[in-house]
């Protein structure tokens, strides 16, 4: 029998409730959490948001953290959800088990950085908050707070981050690399990404209307959700109540555009197809779909097309619950996973709020229904750059009746390696990339793409089976440029080209777009350990036969300002630019 | 008008980082978007919206409005000359 993965505890905090019970009430009563900004310090009051109805001080009090401690809202949200999940899962101590924390996030400590940025630029003095700017340190702080985790890591694939955290958790459990995984994601609102999304002109000034013909964009939300995952046999052994099975998952890359989804939704289609295959289910087994459904004209059209390609005329009930929570970006995958579990447990279909007008030829979402038995549900989460992930949650185990696909253990070898550590080397990108494609790329993108293309050339492949990227700080140059723009011009339209290349996963997705690679694509960001995590994932893919060639890269850059600040804080010095690209193969 | 056209071409080259191009390389009448023209995409539309807001005080409510305006440098120059606030 295959090793089944179960979920035995959930924690959730979002605009519609500070815990699972409140979330359930809001969902059943059709009560949206989207409204006027209360906590975020932004001038954009015309933009509705899905804020968590707690101040940072209130969250600290709930967590027993001193009010004077400076800690990002993002980390606090994550801690609240992890705390609930651990309590519900009955895990208060490690008791000899290997417990692993996997978090998905993109903003990291940006909410604190943006508060201190002006003062740092004005005085030239570093604020220690910079040491907590990166995503990995948020996860690290959560792990330290609970003190039961033997390892932790962070995935950053923009809006599919949390879904990929769950996917990784399941794989690590199956591979026997952990006994219990607490996986999920968190994202707090920041001025940085609110203004960034605003400059992409995809924010609706009204509460969002996913899948409606008149939809005019998304509303940003915030929150966190984490789940306790373990092998079914272990859960039964310790007498834990099983809330759901994570029976399938798929990760694919649209490889189309940095911010737009392809017309036929190729990445979404491939991710859903793979999720069904790993679950050993057919489209007919799916009783409900929690769509990504952001409410942007592009996403909803593309996702609708992908859904039709999978389900044809026999479309199960579909809804987007972003009309309740807003788009909680990196956290959306786990928040919606918990919503799916609640729907299965309490036998109802969550409503697609505010839907009124049919998209011609598009899907018709459900407006909610009670008394529905849900056996298997599909939960989609898609990110910028086309990092698309689909999960399948089940209220009963899938009886596949087969032995596990016992692929012989393949040994992964590093077939080639290329390193770039100076800006002068970047001019060579001209030999590989047309000026029209290179024109937007900042240093880190050029360095990442150049090192990747050179290493692929060495082993003679034009498209790897999978792309795994590691970065400790991501696209710092663009992030700093946007923060400078906010400082100098105020909350105006930020430069869209810089914003779309400020997420960590923009690196891996640019390589996928260039090479046309639709395969597995994730980005790790866990400080200096990022590369080791990426390599571990690559070896697992090759060992299990899921990929024969994997492109792994670690890419980082720094700016003169950031570098001098980090030196003041005695942090490890960074190269202005540094890329390591490797090809791992099974040696055939 | 010729002056405005040249000015717009220079600004387009700058904001879109068309590094190796000069104003002479951009055909005034040719489509800016799509494969048979300059090959710009949706992010460029946003950059152009920012450009006309910053330099000419023209505000567009949605990228869809830009579709006809940004068809070519000629249509853009025509729209800017009629609607500019600065």
C-alpha cells in the first residue's frame, strides 16, 4: 500500500476569523471580511482589503510575547496559526519525533523594513530589523518560538507558496525525512505589495467578484494557516483524529509570462492533472473545487479554461473563497486548504460571493449549498511567474489497491556546475538572450539566467525536467528601488517592471519561460541553507524517478546601501552578485 | 507633432529599456504590441500608462483604455497632443 498522508490539526487566521470556529461561522453565514483598512498605514483607503482583525499588540498578547518586542506582523500571523495547529494536533512536545516546519511566504519582514527604511536612508545607520527582512528569518523565528522543530525551511513561489509547502511536507513524510510536518504559509499586508499590485492595475476598488463577467480585479488580504501532517500509520498509532487526507498534489509551471497566465491555462492544467494522477482519482471523483479565482480578468478566464480542459462538461461545483478573505497571496494555498477541510467536515459548499453575471463560455460558480457530502476536493493556488500548484484533499482514504510505484533508487549526480561572481561576466548574456528579452532583467536575473544557460549548454540540454531555485534575499536591487520610490514620491504608481521582478520566484520562472520548462518549479529561501534545501529536493526528484535532469541554482545580489548596512550589523558579507547553477542528473 | 513624436520615442526607449534602439529604429506607424511590431506586452502597457501620467498628466483608469491609444507611436502622439495637462 502507498504511504498515505493525513492532516491531524489546523490553524487559521484571516479576515473572516481568528481561528477555525470563527472561520466556519463566517463561511456558513456568507460574511465577508473585506472592508476598509484599519491596521495598514497606507493612504490607499479607496482600496478594500481583507485585514486580520487584530493589531500587532493584540497578537503579541495572545502569543505571550512582550509588547515592546519588534517582530513582523507576518511572523506573528504565522505563529498564531502554528500555535492553533499544534494544539489541535495534540503536539506540545517533540517527544522524540522529528518535527519539521515548512512555511510559505513572500513579503518576509517587509512590514518592519518599510517602517524603518526612511530613517535608515536619512541617517545612513542600519536598523537591526534588516536581519529579519528575509523570509527565512520569519520561519526561523516561528520555529524558535515553539522550540519543538528539528528543522525548518521556507518556500517562496508567490501566491502558491503555502500550497507548495504542503506538497513538500507530504514528499518529505513519504521519503521518511520527517515524522511530523507543520506546513502552511503566512502573508501580512504591506505598503510595498499593496502599491505594487496597484501599479499592475489589478486591484478592484470594490469588493472582488471572482468569475463574474464584470470582475475588475482582486482585493489583497492577509492571514496565515498551518496544518499538522503525518503518515497515516503514525497518526493511527498515536491515536490522533484524522481530519483529512492529502491524497494528491501537482506542481507545474505555466512558463508563459511573469505576471499573466497563458490563455489555455497550461500550467494550471498540468498541475491539476498531476494532482489527480498522484491521488489515483479521476475528474469524476472530485466533488468540489476551491479555485484560485482571484477576480482578475486574466486569472479567472485562464483558470476557467484549464478547469474545462480537465472536467469538460461534468464540472463539479466550483467557488473562489477570495470574496471572503481577499487574496491572501502566499498564505492562500493553506488558508483555502483549511477552508476545504471545514467544507468536508461540515458538509457544505463555500459560496462564491458577489457573483451575478456569467462570463460568456466561462464557468458558473456555486453560490453555496448545505448538506453536501464531499469525498474529494481540489484546491488550486497559482503564483506570479506561472508557479501553479493543485492539491487534492479527501474526507476518506483513497483505496488504490496497488503497491507503491517502487522505482529503483537512482543516484543523483552533479553533472555540471557554473559559478558567476562578478558583474563583468554578465555582459555575456548577449550571446544567449535577445536584447528584447534581456532589457528588463536586473543583475540577479541576468546572472541567474546566464549561469543556468551555460550549465545547461555544458551538459547539452535545452530544457531540464525541473527547476529548483535558492536565494537568501531575492531581488534586492528591485526591492530597494521600489522602497526608494515610495520614500521619494510617496504611494504613487510604482514601476511595474521592478515590482514584477521583486518576488523570489521571478528568478526560477524567468528561467522556465526562457527554456519552456513546464515541470516542477519551486524556490527555497532559507538564508545560507537555501541551496542545501534545493539540492535535497533535486536529489529526491531524481531518486524517485520524477525527474532525470534538474536545474538547481543559488542566486543572490546585494546593493551598496544594503551591503553597508549589513556590515554595520556584523552580518556575513555578500557579493554584489553571485550565482551557482548546477545540473543534477541520474547519471544516465 | 514631429517634435512630440521624437520626444515620445526617446521616452519609450528609456522607460522600456530598449537598450540597443534609437528613435529611428521605431516606425511611427507600426504597431507597438504583438509580434509584427515592436513586440511589447502587458507590463509595457503599464509602463506606458505611467509614462503619460508622469510626463503629460494624463490618467488612464485601466489598461484596457490603453489598447487604442498605444497602438502605435502615431496614435499615442495624437492622444497626448489632445489630452495633455502638462
